[in-house]
C-alpha cells in the first residue's frame, strides 16, 4: 500500500521508512557533501594556477609552470625541458617560485682581512 494512501486512511507508517530517511541523511552528510566540498576546492585551485607556481602532477612529476593557456599548461621540468599538460593533470601546488636571494658577497667584493 502506498505511503500517501496510508497517511490519508489514518494508518501508521512503518518504522523502517524513517530508518531509510535517516540513513540517506547520514550518507549525504558523511559521503556526498564532503566530496562536493573537495571538488569545489580543487576547481578553485586549478583556476588560480599561474606562471611560476611549483606543482606536482598526477603522475608525480615536479615542475614549474612556464606558461598558462585556457586548458593547457606548459610545465618546465628542468632548464630548457618543457612539456604541455592539461590543467587537470595538476595534483597540487607546492608553492611559488622562490624570490631571488641576495648574494652573501657584497658589491665591493669579499671582505678584507
């Protein structure tokens, strides 16, 4: 007998229906919602990629972004070794390109004894 007709006839709804509703709610908040949040963060991370970022690809390659197009990136794996990859191939960002560190030797040369 359908639930709507049971309610209209004044009969009790079986308890197992409430169990299934609660079970669906638990699945939503434990499994589905966290995955949606994680996907949202990943899309935001991929959208913020820019030249000079140090990244790790899904294949485990450590590289620096040399050029950014709409859907592709040019990654520099080593000096003068560049490859093209899809934007979605980036697993995570390790950081920005390090700033130039000033040399410990001053402009006037090494210190004199």
